[in-house]
């Protein structure tokens, strides 16, 4: 377990109150049930069921539960995160929160984050440190590439690359040097532009002033020091780049609605109240994977195929792969495909794997008496299965291909009602390396 926790430590909590705190880990919060309130320097955000959020390295945050909740914390080792993404500690990365910059990670990125978190969770429960490492690295890189708050804001307004790269450099410089003396003139000279031009860029492109941005980053550092040290507030103000205590007071009041002293006093009086949940409990697994609580992820079963020549995957594919790889691949297949069937309900008749030729397995997704929304759900789940299997297959020298056979546009309620009981929607082919 120590080896696992050096890569990523997972905890489950029913949160009441976790006062402002920081962590040297890169953390992701996945709300499985209920909702929580995240309070950052930039403001507060209600994180609802099924949502994921990023808490940056050493970022001050307070977490308050709203009634009953179940939350998974993925604590990725900070040093590992910095080794695999040099930018991870040089800015603010977010998924859903729209607080300082009006931007969030797109739907595709959020879906990829959730898939990787499920993969990380599975290997963590298996105590498989070797296979845990790659999805952890993958999620760190995905965050670095797709979750930077300022980059995402530029992408939402379709800004030109030249402006994006310029302001990305400026943003990074200001963030990493915010405790030092920085002027707009200095930044303008570094970028070979005029001061008025750069000032307009902050206001027009980022809807923030340079001084407001600088103060925001300085307040983050100040709150971090108020939490983790007993230094006098005058010294904290000086170390965070404020020329006088009154400026720290001013911006703390603006961002935190509190003076530094009042914040520290309140923090010391606020108890931490949370109920630890078992990471391995059926409830946590069922909430995370969206399956019935009585279903064991380790031992899922398929619906019975209607044809004699279709073989269940678990009975066939171990002939083509090593025992270890086969069991892991089987679990992924069981989980994703059976989850798809359960989510679709009566709309899906069966999913089965079929041996087609040596070192190849194929599963097909069929529908009966389903509407357009059922079809879309089925295809989405089959796509999720293919994406997860593709990541896994690449590790064991295999490949996965996903093909939509029938699209929602090709199927209508009339077609389904016309007696076509077995409509093939999609197929996924898995190619294995020989044992």
C-alpha cells in the first residue's frame, strides 16, 4: 500500500466541514453522491453529484458538505505530478469552477478525466502499483494540457495563438514571481509591446486588470501562509509582495471577505468534521461506476446471447493472452459493457463477445425496442468501453477498434416498431498479442 500511496492515495469521505487547508499533492475531487461547496480565494462553487474538480498544489480550499454526501479524493503525489508536467505548479488548473476566469474544461476533457479516475480507482483497489502509474501520469498530463484556466478562456473566445502564447507567458511569469516586485512596464518590455497595449489586453481579453491579477496571486500565497505558519501578518504581507499591510487587508477583504487576522482566528476555531468511508465499499463502487449496489464489479455477468455460436468473453479470451493480462482485460470488459446494459435497461437485449479468429475477440452491442435516447446512451457507453479498453490494450501489446454499425440517424421509432428486434449498433474488436 505504501508503494501505491507514493503514486496516488485515494480516500472516501462524507464531508461536513474541512476548514481552509493546503496540500502538497495534486488533488481531484469526485462527488459521487450529494453535493459540496468548494471555497477558494476566488470564490465559492457548488460541486454537484457526478462532477469532478481539481485542487491545485498548495491551493487554499475549504470544503463544506451539503447534507449527506459521498466524495472520493484522489491525492496524486506532488513530486510525481511536477515530474510529468512542468507547468502543474505554475498556474491554476480547473475543471468546473468558474471563479477568476470565466472558463472550464470542455465536456470531452471532463469525460476523459472521469474515465482515468475510474481506471486509477480499479488499479488502486487491486494494489497494482505497476499499472496504477500510467493512468496517474496520463491524468496529470491531461490536466496540464486541457485544464489551464487562462488557456481555456482564450480557447472559448477563439483568440489567435499569438495572443494566447503571449498572455500564457505573462500569466506564468506573474504567477511564479507574484511575491516579487513586478510592473506592467517590465512585462511590456519583456514582450516588446507598449504598456497601453498590454493594459488593454488584460482588460479586453481576460476581463481582468494586471494589478487585479497580481493581487489575486499574492492573496493565494498570503492565505497559504496564514494557514501553515504563525508569522505575523505584517511579515506575511511583506513576503507576499504587498508594499504595506493595508494592501493585504484591502485585497483579503475583496477576495476572502475577511481581514488576515480575522481569517486566522476563525480558522483556528473551525473544527474539521468528516466521516471516513471505506474506499472499497459497495456503495462507493456502485456510485463511481453507476451500477446496482448489489452487483460485484469483480464478478459481473452478461445477458444470455440469443445465438448458439456466440461465446462469452470470459470463457474464451484467456486462451489468447497471458493469465494476468487476461484477468485485467476481462474485468474492464465486464465492467464497461455490463454497465452499459444496466444503464440502458430494457432497451439492450444482450452484449457478448465472440471468437472470430486467433488472437482476436469481438463484442457487439444490440438494441431492442429502444428510442433515440436509448440508442445514444448505448453508443456512448460502447464508446467509453472502447476508449478504456484501448488504453489498456496498448499496455499489453494489443489494439482495440470501435465501429458504429448503425447511427441514431439511421434508426427511427418507426424502424424499431416495425419488428426489428435485433439491431446491431456497434462492434468493438480486440486484437491480442500471442501469449
